[in-house]
């Protein structure tokens, strides 16, 4: 039954737009799409918090980085999603790598406070970008184009695209968590001193986990507000004993 559960949930998710269209409740399609976008963010958070045992106080900073990169490219005329989305993932990964390289040198409350400090830096950086909305956020008149006859301006098309991105993210996390690298991350979570004693490079592994390219959301909505306040809610990594969700 446990193996069948994901397929049952996927089947229900695929049938959901048909049911909503039949009931003329298209609002719920947009609402569900937003849920998928935030679930994708939670998937990447689960890697470092659930499997790695590293508390995140500013994970939304990385979500905001991806949202702003793809949105800025779109506002500057780069409408192709095949450029904007990979650029958003790369920018988020680079930001996580840079922040993690500094933050992972600290421990305990110092670690949490320095990640919170980086989150505030991101907040004020985005606030100062007046050309792209500043503290009012960046509004877009249209969504990115994926070609292939798919119009993301349609709520149904955007729903299925967001669902596909979430499914790919969950599958990627599953594969990563059960790889040798994933086992090392979990070993560090359980007992960092013992993992380091048997030869695992704990700091380097944690840094790779925090910048691992599990997709962060890079799906700008029609009027997506990549507001600066997003960057203040939670940043990078902290160490504690935590179980995967």
C-alpha cells in the first residue's frame, strides 16, 4: 500500500483540473499551483533540514534568489523558460554555496545568527533594487514561455507544469537521499564527530548538501511578486539533530 500511495496521489493530482473545470472552480487551480511551488521549496529544505540535520532560518532567501533571477530575465525580454529556470537554479545554488562556505564554520547559536544575518543582507539588497520594484516587489504581465505548444498563461498548463516540477524535485530528492552522498549526509546528522572520525569530510559534504541543485521554485506567476520580504523568513543552515519529514 505504501508503494501505491504516491501513484494514487499523482493520479488524483492529474485528475484535479478536470474536476475543477467541470465545477467551474478554476480559482483552485491557481491556488494548487502555488501549493506546488511552495512544496518544491519545502523539498529542497527537507534535504538540508530533514536529511542533513541543518536548521534553515532563511531558506526563502534562496527561493527569492531563484524567483528574482527568472523574473528579472523575463522583465528584460528573456521569455524562454529554458534559459530562465536553469539560471534561477544556478543562482540559488551559488548563493547557497557562498553563504554555506561562511556559515558552516560556526556552530550552535552562532551558526543560526550568522545565517539570519545573511538573510537580512539579502532583504536589504533586494529592497535597494528600485529598478525591479524595490520593497513593492516585481510584478510581471506574463509568464515564461516553454514552447512545445504549451501556454503557461493558461491556469491548467501552469498547474501541470508546476506539478511536473514538483514530481521531478521529489524524485531527485529520493534518489539523492538513497545515494552514497545521501547516506553520508544522514550519518553526519546522526553523529558528526563519529562521521568525521571515520574519514568523512563533514564541512565539505554539508556545504555540497546546502548548495545541491534540488530545484528551487523558479516559476514566475502572471503577477508574481518576488517581494523582498520573502528573503527574511529563513536562511541557509544550522546544526541540530533532526529527522527527515
